[in-house]
C-alpha cells in the first residue's frame, strides 16, 4: 500500500527545471489549468498556528533621518536676536561685574589704570561685616511688609472692580492706570512735596484736623517715618498692577460657580476662599513673586526720598551697594555686594519655582 502511494505522488509531482524551478507551462496540477498540485503542496507545507503558511520576512533597511525642515528652525531664528541682545546688554556686564568683584578698585587704581586682584577678599570682608547682615535683614523685612500691603489692598481693589457698575469701574480703572503710568522719579517728587515739613499737604491736613504737633513734622528725620513715606509711595505705585490683573482674572471664573456657592448659603468670605482663591491660586503665586522682586530691588524711591538716610538707617541692599561702590569709591566692594544681592534674589526665585512645581504635582494628583 505504501509503495502504491509513493508511485502516485511521484507521478503527480511536477518535474523541476534548473534551480528547482517548475518547468514552463506548469500551473500546479497534472493538467493545464488544474489545481490538484497546488492543493497537494498546500497540504504538505508547514502551517502556522493560525492555519496559514508563514510568509517570509524581508529585512528592512534602516530608516533614514530626514534633515530638519526650515519651518522647525524658524522659532530658533526668531529668538536669536533677543538672545544676542540679552548676551550683549546683560551677560557681558554681569561678567565684567564678576571680575570687578575680585579686584581692589578704588580711585587710585581707576586713575592709574591698575588692576589689583584681591581674590575673595571683598566677599570675606562683606560677609564678615555686621552692617551687611543688618542691611540684609532690613531689606527682607521691608520687602515683606510692602508685599503684604500690596497684595491685600490690590486684591480688595480688584474684587471691588468686579462688583462696581460700568461707570464707576471705568473711573476707578482710569485712576489706577494714571497712577501706574506715572514715572517713578516724577511720583517720588510728588510725594516729597506732599510730605514736605514746611509746605507739605499732609502736614497741613493733619494740622487742620487738630494734630497741631504735625504742623512742621519732618517725615524724613527718623527711620520709621522715612520708611513710612517710602512704603506709601511703593504701595501706591504697585496697587494698579495687582488690582487690574486680579479683576481681569476674575472675569475668567465661570459665573455658575458663584451662583452654586450662593445657593449653598456661602457668604462673601466663603465665596472668596472656596471659589475665587482656589481658581486664581496660580495668579496669586505669580503676582506675589513679581512684587517681591520689584520691591526688593527698589532703588529710585528710596534714594530720591532721603538717599538711605538718616544716618544710613533706611539703606536696603541696592542702596548699600551703590553707597559703597559709587559713594565711597570702593567699586570692587560695590560689585561684590550687588552680586550677593543677585544671589539672594536667585534663592527667592528657587523657592518660588519649588512652590510652583509642588502646586503642579498636586493638580496632577487631583486629576
């Protein structure tokens, strides 16, 4: 029986040509157009688990990397002028200031064009000075007081803008814009006249109100009164930025949230803490950080009011750096103080970025 099956298969199998290629005219069967040989081969060929004959896989050629298109390079080309301007007008002066902080540069070296390298001697003298740490603490306290007043009053005015009618909102917004648009030196000059000891409007109003001891009061005679005038000036200049931005941010909050909170019986404070503040938390963080930087590096207001007086008791770090560098002609010392001021600002920036990243993680976890 086995021999008969072998003879049948041998008769049905086609003859192969050169290289085991079937002869011309064979179409898979024992007769032209037949399909028996194809079926026999398909039955004898190994099959995949799915019941299909596995196809040969041709090796793929490695993918070629297409060059970056000009459209992708356009943003970098557009940023290039700004980067060059920043490098020239900010980067190079910073490098020069860094080199200057390691030198002993006074009037003698400046006139004779001498370079007296001192190494880290300027930094050691500054960090070992009690005056530097007093000025640093004073600057931090001054910044904290001003930022708290700016944020509290700015938020209150911003919420007031959201509740006023169109005419009153326009009037108040115009007043805020005018205060914001006034140049710093012009505003400082106005406040000098307002708080002048002889012709000041503030003393006249206080005298008219019954406080006759304030008729000729010298507002820049003591540390506390001088800081009071400077604080009023800085807060007055900073309020428009916070108030207008807060009002613009409140317009993005859906009104349905306020309606739902009031339907639940929430009062004004509860609506602010449960709806407004959580929704505008990123705004509060960003605005507070910007105000910290702006108040910390405030120079024209403090210098123009009393040049850090009386007796250098109202000097902050920027005024201290200017007084030591330009006023006392210790340019290397002033450069070192200015760089230490930048280090303090960078520490504040790092803390702010840490808070921002923590908030983003919390929002991702809530989602």
